[in-house]
C-alpha cells in the first residue's frame, strides 16, 4: 500500500542536516579527486624545481618555471590545479548547505582556482638568471603578461589565505578546535610566505607557505562535508523540510 502509513507504524522522520549532506550532493570520490589539486601542484613543482637546469628555489620564484622550453609543464600545473579547485568549489557548495563557510568557502576556492589558471595562461617575464642566460637584474613584470601573472597569483594567494580562516570558523562550529587552530596556522604561514616573498630567500618561504595552505585546503575539502555544526538544525533551519544557505 503506497502513499499510506500502516496502522501502528511510526511516521517517517523528516530529513536531518546529516541526511541532506550526502554523496547525492557531492560524492566522496568526487571531493577526493578535486582535493588532489593541492598535492598535485606541490609534487609537480618540487620535481621541476629539482630537475630544471639553472633553477634555484632559494632565488627563483616558482612561477619562473613557466618560462623556457619546458615552461608548458608548470603552465599546465597551474591550469590543471586551478580547474580542480573550481570543480572542488562546486562540489563543496552542493555539499555544504548551511552554517559557517557555506557561502564563502566555495567562492574562495573558485577564486583561488581562477587565479592559478590565470598564472598558467599569463607567463612571468624571465628574471633572476632563469632561464639560463637571463640577466640577474631582469624584472619578472616587465611586460603586460608578466603583470597579469603577478595579479593572478596575488589574487589566488589572497583567496587561499582567507579560505583557511573561513575553514577555521567552520571547524570551530563543528567542535574541532585542533583543526581550527591548524587552519589558522596554515593561513598565517601562507600570509607570511607572501609577505616575505621579496626578501632574501623569499621565493623559498613563499613556496613553503603556499604549499602548506594548498595541502591544508586539500585536507579540508574532504572534511568539510563530514562534520556538521551541532547547532546546524536549530540555527539554520535544516530540520523542517527546507534548505538554507545562511552562513559565511
């Protein structure tokens, strides 16, 4: 007998917040694939930094790997990582329907991804002696595409830093203070790396800070949908048959 409740049977309970955040909205597999963006970027960058002739990460910005005969490898690394982060932003947006970070976590991931794509499309100008034969005092932003590369990268880094703090707020709401502290630390280290990028050995600290934040973002992407704030139902109306995107 469909459409009717049998005598004595308990009525079906309304969907809860946990029920709504399911693989139907964003599968665990899809999220894990998207989360590969961080480890993929870092691994590809390290291999190139260690194998490209004339490249020295203590004096050459990672972006300079965009230049030279093999520059297409790092350009592809930027673009593929950016596309994965944009895909992750879509999956996270569908998975997190309410609570802290429901609005800005996916937006910031998308902005980070778009910035990285821009970094792959627009190449920096050769500088700092790389590729080999380039004058040491050459500027990496001496052309329009060098400037656009700088703007794209700066946008991506800023969005990534803010994402770490937004994620920290959601972790705290989920009762995970240790994860929240780690998220704050990742944001601070990334910010410090960006701030010291122009100092001696600044290219190394910049890479370290951005790598830490990217790896933490990858971890967070796979965790954001697994832990929900305890107050989600009461505060964001997730137990009354409707969805809300109230949040930051």
